[in-house]
C-alpha cells in the first residue's frame, strides 16, 4: 500500500472516530452529568471529571484525532488547490506537522497541569 492510500484511509478512519468521540463528549458533558441536570454545575465538578484518567484518555484521544483529521484535511486542500511545487508541498507538510505537534503537546500538558 502506498503512502497516499494510507493517508486516504487515515482521513476516513479519523472522521469515523471523530463522530464516536464527539458523541461520547456530548453525552458526558451535556446529558450524563447529574450536577448539570440539577443546575449545580461548578468548576470543581468539571475539574473532578477531567481528573478521571478514563475521561482524560477520551479527551486526549479526541484532541489528537481532531488535530490529525483537521490538519491532514488542510494539507490536502493546500496540495489539491494550491499552486505549490514539490518544495512548497514539503514545506507546507512540515509546517502543519509542526503546528500539530505543538498543539498536541499544549493540549496534553493542559491535562497534566490539572493535578
């Protein structure tokens, strides 16, 4: 299998994962929270939920999947519609990869700082 085919599959897989993770996120944030239904949602309640390693894993997975899917899609748009040569395509790919790594690090660090 060639790399463009792998990228194509990854874009579809991450899209499907986004639907699942978004549904889980909405369910937990808007429907499953008992304090929310009682109108008693506070910062402490949210912090307690985010401190749970299970939900941290789901939120970090959501972040990483969304980052890959979004930046890969942006890269595809740039390469499909932009007038980039081979060198420009490599530069755009490297820049988007760097943005993704920095953003992922920043997001994961936010969870580490909650303790």
